[in-house]
C-alpha cells in the first residue's frame, strides 16, 4: 500500500469490508479468538495485526484484500481525531479516567511497583 493512503482512508476501507460482511465486532472476535475491542482497534488501524492472526481474520472477513492485510501488519498508526472528545461516550470515559485515575494509579503502584 502506498504511503499516500491516509489512516482515515485505510480505516474507511476496512469499515466498508466489515459492513459488507454483515458481522458485528463480537462476531468477528468470536471467529478469530480475539476480543471485540482488539478487532475494532485492528480495523481502525490502532493495533498491529500479528501474522498468526491473519488466517483467522481472512476467514472472518473474506473480502479483506492482501494489500490491506499487509498494511494491518505494519506498526499501528495510533492517533485520534481531536473532535472525538466531543462524542458523549468518549467524553464520559475520559471523565471517568480523570476521576478514578489517581486512585487506580496508586493501587497499581502498590500492587506492582512504580511504573516510572
């Protein structure tokens, strides 16, 4: 896949393939042995597809072309649209992390040691 293809373009193509399959994330997750969130991350190009997962994903989404599978195996293009925070669910999740984050961090440090 050429470098000129943007993350948004690739993600859009992957979403179209998912929609054409008629499957939801839970179905694809069940068929691949992955979690539904990980499947969503893969199809949004926020996670890297591992070579051992390719046959399972290809079976679950039979219209997935080789070029996109190859692209998905590259390091992820982690980023987000700054307007995403305006989405009510994302806003509330962010709010929850900010509210509980300090306490969760302290518990993690207590249980597993300081990460920094």
